[in-house]
């Protein structure tokens, strides 16, 4: 799918941050030329008050997968998810790609 994920878990109370980097030539970066576009959204221990509009469903799909894994381990952590979207990912397939 040409999406690359790295997930960093740090010892702390739960908080979650998600980065997406849309590399040049990817479907979301055609208009921006030779530079990657990077978006970021964050929620602290108390959660979010508004929808994560920059990343939408991908933010929540990755968050759900991480929360399920932490629950299974009976742990909490500070979480940072890095997603790189490369040019060969040219047809958006929805959040199931993340899950």
C-alpha cells in the first residue's frame, strides 16, 4: 500500500499524537510540489473536544488500534504515531488501510 507506520510508546499517562507526512507525488500532495506536507493532531489525557479534521478517520483508526493493544497489555502510554504516505499509494482506500 506504500504507507509506512512507526509507533512510539513512552511511559506516561495516556496521550496520543498522530503525524501524517504526504510525500511529493502522493495523491494528497500533488498541488504542493517537491516538499512533503506534514499534518499533526494531538489529544491529552482528557481527550479531544473537537473532531480531528486535518487527518479525519485515519487519526481515529490508528488511535483505536493503539488503544486496543494497550488495553490488551493492561498498560497506558504516551503514544506518537508517524505515518508516511508515499507516491505509490495513489488510490485512497479509506481507514481500513490504517487498521
